[in-house]
């Protein structure tokens, strides 16, 4: 009988009560069982002719009708069974995501881990966590992205897609999935054009340096004062620890895990910066951090605290914490305060290509020390100009 079924032309054939064999144009033959539930006619695929002969297909059809007679939806019953099996095998999206996070997060910065963990727990896992990872469909990821766009922004939607893409790549590498459906959604929600951070002229920089910041908390006060001197990213500044500071050598040494580029970064301290750091050290108390929070001393101040502090200055021009990095890069070049390489290294940028970096490990520390002193002298001169 099975041999006769192998020769049937394309079409659909009823071979038992509500059991049909669908012969597709490409030659595939699938068993379908029709049933009625809650007044609606439905059907479910129970296997292929290669997997089930006629007798086994009839037995599968009886099982389907038994489930319907008990008031169960066979499609939902199958999803639950697959999810339970996936949980047992560790191949739910949640299981793969947690494995990926354990392996991958160790190589990333503290802020990246914090954001990633928050997006997983708040956005991604509630929607996809219990699904067998091999059965995730593009439309499910699209729904996740659309919800992220509705609730936050288009950029956030694309951040979520990026995380899902990396997790599904990990699933493929671990043999838990065969396809990455998220890669097809790169242009599903267009990203808004990025805006460059506002750059400050020397006159505007001088106006900032004269602005009243005395009303702020001590930690925020000193962080804001040091921000233009150190050329650090604001997150790196906020998370500075007292142990990073070496006043004898006159440097701040930031470990690789806390840097965006995941490489240790050394900041030579000018005389002006050293004075500010020394004062901040005396005010921090027993906290681990150079700039501890006001209510939670075991936590650093946040980027938001810096942003709000600058906003409260009510300066008549656009300014964000990152403005000082672009301003540093521009003015130091305009005044020829240091070489291109010294300036780039002061900004914790990578120099050259991978091959060049492999052979050139120079940090130009002395040149950068001279650069940072000249830069702080420019800041001091702008402060005196008023």
C-alpha cells in the first residue's frame, strides 16, 4: 500500500475518516488530520509518508480525535509538548539566551552587561523565552521590535533585534537551531539618522567653565569639574573607583572590562586634574567609588545625574557630556597640543588596523602626559578670561 501511495500524482487524498494524504508538486507527502473544535473546522499535520505508513497515520489520527473528544486543542497540545521537551533539553530561547549571556558577557563592559540584562529580562524573554528556539519565527521577532519601538524608540527596537540575532547565532552554533530569522529584519524598522554630538567653541567652553555648579552634590560637582579635563566617556567617568587612582604616578588606570573598547586605559593627570581628584578622594568616604551616589554610597553616580547637572546650568547653547570629547579632539588639534596618535590614544581610540595594533603596543604615555597638561592649561586660561 505504501508503494502505491508513493506513486500518487499531486493532490489531496482521503484514505480514512478525516485522514488525508497531501501530495505536493515537489514530491513531498504529508499526513493531515481534519477535526472540528468549538464549531470550527481545522486540520493538523501529523507527519510525512516517509515517517509514517498508513497504519501509523491512522493511529495518529485516532490520537488527534481523542484529544478533541477530551476538549483539547491538538495544535496547542503539540506546542506545550514541544516546549516541555525543549525545556528538558535546554533548547528554549531562554536556555540558549542564558548560555549565550554567560559566555559572551564576560568579554563586555559593565554598562553593556547591565543594559543587555535589562533588555533580556524586561523585553525579550517575556515574549520569546519559553519558545523552542528552533521554532522562533520572524514575525515573533518583528512583534518584539514593534513593541520596543512603541514603548521606547526605533533605535531600541533595533537594539533588541541585534540581541536576538546574536542569541540565534549562538543557537545555530550549539546545534539548537538551523536558521536565524532575525537577520531578515535588519530594515524592518528604519533607524532614525544619527545626530553628531554638539561641539563647543572655545568661547562656549569658557562659558561652561564659568557656570555655577556649586549647588550640586559633592560627587556630581567633582565629576562635572573633571569631565572636560579627562576626555573620558561619561559612563567611564561615573564608574571610576578609588583603586583606579594612583596619585604617586599621577595617573588613573581603568581596567579593560570597564572600557568601551575592552582595553585598559591610562589617563595621565594634569596638575589641575590631580588637585580635583585629590579633593574628590577626600570627600568620597568609605565608598569603593570615586564618585559615590548620594543615597546609595555603594553605587556610583549615574550618567543621568551628570546630564541633569549640565541641564541645570541653563547654558544658551546645546551641550551634552560627550561634547567634551569632540571638543578636546578639535581644540587640541587646532592648537597643535599633541600628535594625532597621542590625541587618539587619549580618547581611548584604537590606532591603525589589526595587524598594526598587534605589533605596535605603544601607549605614548609621556607624550599624552604633556598633552593632558597643555589641555588643562587651555582650560585654566579660558577660566581666567571672564
